[in-house]
C-alpha cells in the first residue's frame, strides 16, 4: 500500500511540478538536503550540470536564516513556555563549548565545519552545521562561508555517488 501511495504521489507531483522544482524543494529540506536532491535529480533524468546548481541553491537558502534566527528562537524559548530550563542549559553549554573550541582549535575549527557539512552522512549537512555554528556562538559570516564550502564539497561527493559511479558501470535509470 505504501508503494502505491508513493507512486500516486510521484505521478501527481509530476503533473503539476517541474522536476527541477522537485529537486529544489527536496534540497531545501533538513536531513535530505542536497544529498537527496541530487539522487532524485538522477532518478528524474536531470543532467548533473542542471541539477547541481539547483540543489546547491536549495541547500544554501536556509543557512542564513538558521544562523541568524536560531539565537532569537532560543532567546524566546529561554523566557517562555515549558522548555525554559532546557533552552538556558543549551545556550550555556553551547557557548561554553564554542569558547573552548575557539581557544583550542581556532584555525582548524572552520575546516572541521566544512568537512562536517561536506560528508554525506545522515545527521550532517548545512542544516545541522548551521545550528551547531549558531549554538556554539561562532561568527555568522565565517560560519556561512564554511557551510557554503561544505555544501560545494557535498555536491562533489554526491555527484560522484549519484552520477559518476553509476555511469562508470553503465547503469542507467
């Protein structure tokens, strides 16, 4: 039943939304991000040179909003609602960890953020990297530059996984 529902949904979306927009929307989503967008692009038969910029744009758009607004959300939660204590603890813990990291690994911290975003594993990516950078109190502009570099790295890695490797073995969709 789940497969038929997925097929019906895909058929319906295909009637109303261009495949490029599907790739863009998937790349916007947390967890799936660019990784999911490029896989779907390959399955939809979108060429890499078309899919990559769409997926990068979709993945990078949420970053400034997360980096700049997660702190405002956390400040609101510290003063309102049932999670006041947790929000205060999270901020204090994040700032403390951020200060320690900056003192101990000032130069390699940005490389670490780039690699964290670039590695195509669940739980890593632009969304998680943005939240971590904001909670650690890292410089927003430097964080966004590192995250953008990480997204480019993820694009290279996923291009190999979704396009180059299957193509090298003659696999077609």
